[in-house]
């Protein structure tokens, strides 16, 4: 199977990176300075020291967190060119399996951010129309746009995606020009590059901690930047970020200059982003902001699909239906994720209504995600034998800053910040329950050995004409790592529940590897042309597509004369339908009468609920439902004996005798 290659470095790659990677962080000037002004004390909305301090905090947040942590350091922690918190976990999970909890928290909060971002960015863009048409129904227009974004997802972005990069280049050029037009009128704002203004701001401004929550919004796209590493390549992202950062800072400085020089018109609801635009350009600016918001939303939605796809391959999420709407490599569509995000996003818009209220819900979840990435990055350093004198200070430095932002964003919790935390919490519970539920079931797994007697029994069933024929090719999915082992549940289904006669038997094991796009297989022949085992290795970016993989492999085996795929029915041999049929049997164990700890029982209950409502056995293995059947068998194979019956009767007699003695005696 073809491996994915990273985008080559060059001007086209840089433009692609600007369109894909920087949509979220590139729309932050829409709301960051407005959020700062909204949280400043009355009478101090245009205080030069406060405004310069706030912009200084923005500049150094972009420098420390986005540039140093992500662009310089974290992007180096790639998994065969792929990035993101789950790719980082894949690099360390063999040594630190317990770190799945950290990865699950980070991924869950990143997905929660994907709910708020479309609502926040589109609402902020459309609110610019208030300047021209004060009574315009902003919320209704926002809902229509958001609905269109999600409803168009099944068709893919292949046709219009190529325009994202050029448009975002134009967007950043516009922000640079508009910001520079204000900056040259008051170049004193360049003092904001001095970190002293940021420190002075934090120490002296009332409610500085609350304002830090607003300032953090300038870097919320940094985590998504890391996730898009595989789409754009390291060099392209780094070069693109150099230009994007300049555009962002110039725009922030231009907004600051305008605020400082127009104190009379500043109110808590003022949005400097639109205020610095010439009146003749305002409509065009609003249209551009709306399109940029749509592109930013598209990037977060696509990123959510990627996160879920990786989580499925790492057993952190049930294997739900995945579609591929175009021929572009890596582009996928997950219906359940798309429509869940759509409903949640619409609810956020209906409940919070304005972007100012949405700002209160924004930032808290992504702070947690960043902290989890920092912790995993430390484990990555240790695994790769980075010196502790480097690993510990670097990690503590970033965690300390992110923890300060976390405390700042916690001030928002009661004002809407609980929304993404609640969403992320539900996602984490699903991840935790699914991961541990599957591992608990594995602990209860028993195996039989595929020896000569076992193979002989299969051969006898295959030739027993008194047993109705199940299929030409009967396929069982197995998780047994040893090639001479098979789960007792498969044995029970094959020999005991209803003996299954077939011409060819297949035992399929699919192993998800830590390399993103690895693919390979090994064939074990137990009986020539009759009993086989396939061990398939699939990278975590490829996912599980069982019948597709098996179909490709068995046709390769047929070309090598290892297997016979022709039909065994004489009436079909010379016709159009001369290939044998395949039937996949999925065997589910019923866990009953097994002693479990309370936490294990709760996890298994959640696992059962998730499996019932979110996925099915056929979806878990991405099987064509028409080719698959599901069976249930007991967890343990139990042989009932006469001794067991006698023991049960003795217990009953003892209890009856004890009950009769405890009854009060009546005396006449």
C-alpha cells in the first residue's frame, strides 16, 4: 500500500500550510483585543499602559507558546512526519502505556475546542455587520452559515480546498496593511515588544488574571498547528509561521494604536478589528472575515475527524463509520462526529448568542490540552534520552505558563467555561471506558491451541455433508497474538454453538502499529487450500478496513496459487458469478456471573452502553454488514458435572435446615 509522503518544501507548500494550519490562530485578531477591552475596568478602557501591557502579553504569548513550544520544539516530535497529541502518544505508548489517560484528556479537550471554534469565529465575523446594519439578525445568519459548513462536509473540500491557501494569504496581507496603517500613526506602541510592559500589566492591572484568559485566545490554534504537521510538513509550517506571526503582531499593534488614540469612542463592546478598517473597506473586510472564519472552522472540523480516526486506531474510541469523500489522501469524513459537532455548535450559538459570551466559554479546554501535550513531550524527551538538565526545565517552564493561563481561564468556568469542559469530559469518559473496557475483556480471554487435533476437527466438519454449509470462505476475527492460539469463543462458535461447515477457513488478526502508514501481512497455512491465518499490520493513520484488506490479500494469494477463490457450486462454475462467497463471523462474549470490582463493573457498563448506541460489531471492523454475522457466546466454557450438582443440592439442604432452626418455636 502506498505510503503517505509529506508535502515537499516550497512556495506551494508554504501557501498550503497558511490555508490549512493557521486558520484558527489567524482569525484570533477578530476577538482578542475586543475581549481585553471588555474585561478592563471602567474608565481604563483606553489606558495606554494597560493596552500596551495587554499587547505585550499577546506578543510574548505568541512567542513563548506558539513559536518556541510548538514551532521550534514540539514539531520535532513527529511520528514519521505526523503530528498531534495522539501521534505523540503513539511514540511513547510502548514504554508508558499509562499515559493513555493524559493523551485522552488532551484529545478530548481538543475535540471540545472544535465545538466552540466555528460558533466563535463565525459569530465574531458576522457581528461586524452591526456597524452597518444595527438590527441585523446576527445569530440567525451565523446558524445558517454554520449549518452549511457542516452539511457540506460529506462532499469533501477537494474542489474548493485549493483556494484556501491563496485566500488566507490575502487575509494575512489585509490584516498587515490595515494594522500597519494605524501603527505608523503611533509607533510608540512598538514599546510593547519590551516584556516589562507585560510584567507591569500583570502586576498592576485590576482583574489581570481575568484579562489573561482573554489574552490566551491569541494562541488557541497552536495545538491544531501541531496536529496538521503531517498535512503540510515541518519546513513549510515554520516558514509560513514567520510570515503569519508578523501579520498577526502588526494587526494587534495597529488595534492597540487605534484604541490608545481614540479613547472617546471606546466602550466595552468596541471591536478594534473592524474599527481600524476604512469605512469604504468595511463590507469587504466583513466578507473576508466570514470566509476566513469558515476556513478556520473547516480546519477544526477536519482536525476532529483526524483525532477520532487516530483514537479509533489506538483503541481509544469505538470504530465508527468513516467515509472518504474525495481522492485526496488523508481527507476523510466521519458522519457521527460531524453531526454531533453540528448539533453542539448550534446549541452553543442559541444559548450564548453573542461572541462576547462565547469568549467566556473559549480557551479553558484548549489550555488543558496544551498542558497534556507538555507532559507527553517530557515523556518523549525521557524516552529519547534527552538530558534531564534540558527536559525538566523546559517542561516546567511551559507547564508553569500554561498553568497560569489555566487558572486565568478557570475564572470563566461559571460564565460558560463549563461548556467545553462538560463536552470534553463526556468525550474523555467514552475514551476511558472504551480503552479499559476492551482491556478488561481481554483479561477474561481464554485460548485454545491450534494443534493437529484442532485442525483435524475443522477438516472433519468441512467434509460433514450432514451439517448445512455456512459459506465457501468462513472468516473469524481473532486477537490472539500467537499464531497457534485461538480464542475459546471462536472454538465455541465453530464446534459447539452450531457447527459451521465451509470449504475454506480463515483466522484474521489485525494489528494496529505505531507507524502512521505501515501496511504488511503474513500468511500461515495450516492446511493447504483450506485453513489459513492472516496477520495484518496497519498503521494507526490507515485505520481498520477488514474486508478491504482481506480482499486485497486473498486475491494476491490466489495469484500465487496459495488459495482457491473459485465457487464450489457446480452450477456457478462456468457462469458470471464464479467466485466463492465470504462470510465474516464476529463472536461477542457475554460476561455473566463473573466477580468484578465496582470500578470494573462501571467501566464494563459504560463500554456496553457505548457499543450499543455508538457503534456495532460490523462498524468496529469496518465490515460490509451484508457479509457479516454476529454471535454471542458465554465468557467461559463451563463443563457441568454431577459433583457440581451435588454441591448445589447440599447447599440448599443446609440453608433450609438453618432457616427452620431460626423460626420461633410455639409452646402449647
